[in-house]
């Protein structure tokens, strides 16, 4: 009898845990704002390397070309040394602005900006901001976004 009770209790605990996890991501859940009913791609850039930036921007453009720019959500999350490529005077400035114009969301980590003493005035006008880049990546992945780090 104890084995049956233990099994029922374990199954109930698993069900409650699974249900609670689903509820967090429902319409009113904390990750609901990140949910996308269509394909969604999040790209990470944390390197101060124009080559990696160009590869990332190419990945975004290729995804839009293959799937249709209006049929895929793409966000590039930038933190650490990669944040320098979002400065107004960076070598990738024009390409980043073009990507944003094409519908790619580019977000800068405010934690990194604070550490590097960068302000929004230092950054390209097309950039959006998140408090913590790593947390943004976690939220998007939890909401089902595909993750790529070129």
C-alpha cells in the first residue's frame, strides 16, 4: 500500500510541477510578452569582432529571406564586449541600422553599458535596450525561441 501511495504522490507532484510551469508561460505569465506564434530566432553577440557581427547580420538576413521577413521574429541580443559594435561610430553601424529597418530587433544590455560607462547617446539610434542581456536570452529561449550564437 505504501508503494501505491508513494507512486500517486509522485505523479501528483509531477503533474503540479508541469502545470505550474505551463501557467507561468500562459497569456498572463511572465514570459507571455516574448511568445511568438510564428518562427522566432534569437541571436547572441558578445564578441567585439566585426567578422562575427557580419556573420550574425547575415544569419538574420538569411532567415528573413528564407522564411519571409514578415513571417519570422528575429532579435539580436548584445552584451559584453560585443556592445562596442552598437556604438554610433562602429564599423557595423550601417548594417545594424539596415537590419533594424528590415524588422530585426537589436537590443543592448544595460548592465554592460553601465560597466563600460556607455550611455544611450553613445549608441546607434535604432538600438533597443534590456536590463540584462543574459536574462533576455533566457526569457526568449524559455518562450520557445531558437537560439544561435554565430
